[in-house]
């Protein structure tokens, strides 16, 4: 292969997945169909789901051949489009979470017997499990971005009279779905006692992601239930800063330019991306100050969020599947822009974004 070579058993396990791939996909659909999962019922949605399942298998095969987990590479726009179509069809994200679990279990059922009692078998199972978890999680996160976009577009189309109804729908449907996922994780922890396993760190990360999602839902619901929404991007960001309270760190937000140059849905995405950056700094940076600057030009939006906190290794964080950083990057990419994240330990963190604006942004 011209690169690292895995063990003999790892290569044998990889070949087995290659050979039995069609059987795995067939069983995957059968189990989803039996459970009434809509991802297996609608033919268009199933074709997309099967495509992603084959990509997950390919990631696992590559990891076994190399003898190490590879960072999953997803076609972000394509996967997000899948999420949009599922949202448009009224398919809740929880079905994708359940499907990911089903696929993980089917693949592991195929691999574990082949590794039992074999030298280095446990290590190869660990590599396979981590590769599957990373590949499935990255695709779920990207698909949710597409799902969120549809939700935001619906929000933008609603008049103020319908906002309270939307708030109830978000709270009741998405909030309950995430609470259910949290309970499933807690049940898994309860049913699998014993020494710490390599996947435990991913389990902790998944639970934290759900906690963050619940907080995000509360923020959206609170903002929808206000009698008067903030009238501008700058007001919305300053309202968020005021809501977090405290005297440290000192947070300053500045927005310059004419917001009429940008479509409303772009301004919403910029708000969400900047808010995520501010949250990351507040949660992890231990900073004395945070500065967020948004410059709106006729043809582009430039964003810079800087803190003087502890900094971090950006590459390591992204490889570990940092949800906040991934969310910011993918939001910007889906708008056709570019995001750059730099962190220097003990110095601080800087996030920059450049987002092009369409010519029709002013409504002409």
C-alpha cells in the first residue's frame, strides 16, 4: 500500500469486511426496516444511507490495513445535503443516531469472532471500533448541520406570531430526542461496568455534545419566546454576551458594515458560528479578554474571534472530533466560505472566517 502496514490479522479482518460488505449492508437495511426506521423505507433516503454506510466500512477497512485509526474524511456538502433532505421529509435526527448504532453493532459482530483468541486480536478490535466510531460520528455531525439549516430556514420564513409555536416544537421534539439519546448513553454505561475502555473517552465526549446541544436548544427557545427579537446581528451577539454574565473574561463585540448586504439566513449562520466561538473561549480558554469582530462588506463577511487564554493544539483537537470547532468550520464551508483556527498554548486562540455574499444579497 506504500504506507504503514497493519498486522496479518488486521489485514485478514479488512479483507473480510471487503468481501462481506454487501451482506453487511443488506443486514443493515433489514434491521432498520424491521425497526420501522424511515431511513430504510424511502428509496431515495435509503440509497443515501447505504452510500454513507459503505463509506464507513471503507474507513474501517483502511484503518485495519494500516494498523491505526484514520481521521474520517467526509464530503461535507454531500452529507449535509442528505441531512437537509431528511429534514425536509420530516425524518428526525434520532433515526440517524439509531442507524449508526445498528451499523456499528453489525460490523463488530462480524469482526469480534475473527479476532478472538488471536495474537493482537484485541488491539485490532480497538482500532476497528475507534475507526467506526469516528467515521459514524463525523457523518452524523455533518448531517445535523444540514438538518439545522432547514430548521433555520423555516424559522426565517415564520412571522413573529408563529415563533412561540416553533419554540414549543423545538423544545418538545428536539429537546426530547436529545434527552432520550442521553438516557441511552447512561444506560450503556450502566450495562457495561468494568475497567475503562478506549471508547470511554468518546462516550464522555458524546454526553458532553448532548449537554451542549440541550443548552443550544434552550438558547433558541428563549430567543424565540422573547416579545421582541434583537434587531441586528450586533444586538443579538451583545444580548448573548449579556446573558452569560460575569466580569471575567471581558468580552467585546463589534459589527461594522450594512447588514442589508447579507441575506438573513447568512446572518443567522454567522451569529451561530460566532456564538460557538465565544462559548468555546468561555468554557475552555480561561481568558482575561475575548474580542469578536464582524465586518460586513457588499460582497463578503469577515469574522475574527480572539482570546488571550491557554490556547490548545488545534490539529489534535480536530482529530479528536472537537464538536464545536467542527460545527464552526462546517457552517462556514456550507456558506461557501473558509474558516481558519489557530491556537498557541499559553498564548491564546484565534478563529477567522471569510464568507462570500451572493450578488442578490441586497434583494435585487
